[in-house]
C-alpha cells in the first residue's frame, strides 16, 4: 500500500498532467489551432486542475476498488 503523502503528491502530479492535456486538447477541438485557443488554454487549465484534484479525492478510492475487483475477482 502506498503511504498517504506519496498518494497525495501522485494525485497532484496526475491531475496536473491530465488537466493540462485535456484542457488543451478539448479547447483545440472546439476552437481549432488559433491564437484565441492559445490565449484561453491557461485559464481553462487553471480552472480544470483544482476541479480534477478534488474529484480524485472522491473517485480515487472507488477506482482502486474497482480495479482490485477486476484484477482479483475472487478476493
């Protein structure tokens, strides 16, 4: 089992990378590769990251439980 400090730092890193990439990709799909997209991306990321982090605090345990049941169905 991973200690709580490592898990928290991992959640910060993972949500940072996911919010950065998803806000960029989704904005690119909606706006296209424009100057407006590049201008809007940082604001979208700053909005998305805290939301993603808070959501992982609740959904992380559920995701690990589902994964454990899928990998070890009889345990």
